[in-house]
C-alpha cells in the first residue's frame, strides 16, 4: 500500500484509458487496468528507473475490479481521458477505499463505510417490513375469499 501524507506531493503525469501514471514525493507509479475474459484487474506499480533509462515495475497491490475509468474519471463519456477529468482528492479517497493507498483519507473512508453500513441496514429493515406487509395482505385476501 502506498502511504499518502500530503496530497500536494501527488502529481498526475499521464492519463490513458487503461492507465494513470503519477508521481508521489518524486517517486513514479502506475495504476494499470488489465482485462481478460471480461474480468478486470487493477494493479498499482512502483516504477523504478533502471540504468538503461527504462522502468522496472514493482507490484504494490493488485485487485479485481470493475472498469477503473468509472471510478477515477470525473467524466467517463469522453473517448480520451485528460488530466482535468481526475479530481486528486476523489482519486485519493477512492484509492484509499480500494486499499491501494493509506494515510490522510483513511478516516474519511472509514466514516463513509459506516454510513453505507447504516444505509444498508436501514434498507434491509425496510425490505423486511415490505415483505411482512405483503404477506399480511395475501393472508387477508385468502381469508376474504
């Protein structure tokens, strides 16, 4: 996991439909999406410059995922992503949520997960009440017939 302490040290350097290149604290990284048989995988790599001017990729984390453009781009309707489509704070929060990053947004993500948990529980209770009401209506209809 990459620890983010200061968002000002994060710079997006290149955006493609399948990858986001960025630097953090003068270190190079690559978030890459690969797809095989409709299964998507996101992988975060650290890019280490070799003596020959090429990059060696060191895997930091890999995770199955939906298409990452839906998660990290603000406007997924355009054919070609651009830098302005990536909100750095939102990018960091989503990367923290997906456990690629840790650090300054962990508390925000924790609060968001708690809210989602409360909403899910509330939805389950609501569905249970609806089912109970529907069961009661069926019993009444049977009794009246």
